[in-house]
C-alpha cells in the first residue's frame, strides 16, 4: 500500500515541532519501548477497577475523572493514540483519542459500560489489516467498541497496522477537562470531596505482534509518573501518586487530597 505523507509531517520529523501529546493530567504508567522485530501493532492488558475511588462531576466543563487506557505511539510519525475507558458522573465509558498534526480524533461511547469497582476489564487496542484496508480498533472485554478506517480519518490511523508502533504505554491517570486546567484543578470538590483512586491495577500488559499474538520479549520498559501541567511540580506528582511496577504490571494510587 502506497503511503503519501504531508509536508507538515516532514517538517515535524526534521525540526521537531507540531508534535503533540495527550493531556494526561496526573499520569502513572508503564511504557514499553519496542527494540526488535517483529512489527508491533497494538497492546492488551487487564485493568482492575478500584473500589476506592472518587470522580468529581459538577458538569461537562468542570470535572475530574480517571482514565485507564493503552497508548500506541509512533516515534517516526510522532503520533500517539489512546484507547480505553474513563469514568464520568459515576459511569464508565469507552473512548479513543488522538491530538496530532493530521486529524484530531475524539470518539466515545454514548451508553455506559457495565463496569463496577472490583471488576477486571480487558482492553485491547490494535491496528488491523483486512484485505487491503487498515484499521485502528478498540476492544473492551472482547467486544469491539470502535473501528476507525484510514479512509475516514486519515493515513495516520492505518499506519498503526501498516508500519507498526515503537512504544506501547499502559496508563492509570486522573485527568481534568481542558476548561479547568488554568486553575489548580486538584482542588475541585463542589461538596463531593476531591478526586482520587486507590489501588488501580494493570496486569498482563503485552504488545501485540503483526500476526495478532502477544509477545513478552523484544522491548525494554520504564515507569513514567508525571503531570503534563506546568503549574504542578514533580514533587507534587510524587506526593499525589504511589506505584508498584514491572514490565507487564502496574499498581497505582492517585490522590488529590494529599495536596494543599
């Protein structure tokens, strides 16, 4: 399949601008850097939903919510995709997100998922090739929730299956909506108490090869715990978060009550 890349992408690769990333809020994650063949086109893992959790919902423009997801990133195209679940107003929904220089994507479910505290949710986020077509697909507990085609969304969607990705991340985050990021959003309560989750867990986090099977080799890993908002320091992040990890596992707590 022929690939035609935009001039903007060429400038991005050469000069390093126009590179965007997901607004992750407070991030706890394990990241797998792909080091050897075969081609990696996705990731899958089991996410245990904590029973101890508070998502703060005032309205759509004022809320703090957990996002548990898999991130696929191409270091040659400088594009990432997030696919997973988020909790909003007491209910869980699937979502797929990418902010990039080709075409931004936000897709999410209208119907709440049947997910409760203590459940283990299987998430699989992967590129797929069907005939001469390339797709990006999100599965929750084995059910296909969204399938994006490159015809509808652009070459970057199909490129996950065509070229593969160079990093697969598995993330347990507390995230504000964009409209409240100019304030110290961890203080949002509105009589509900501050946002937190305690003891969320990822197990069996493995990249998916081009043949659809997972692999436990061919990658290095590291833990990434940070915040993408400059008003919060790494010391703030360290105060709010607590983690245990290895290359396929993450246990995490993010607790906004621990900051002034």
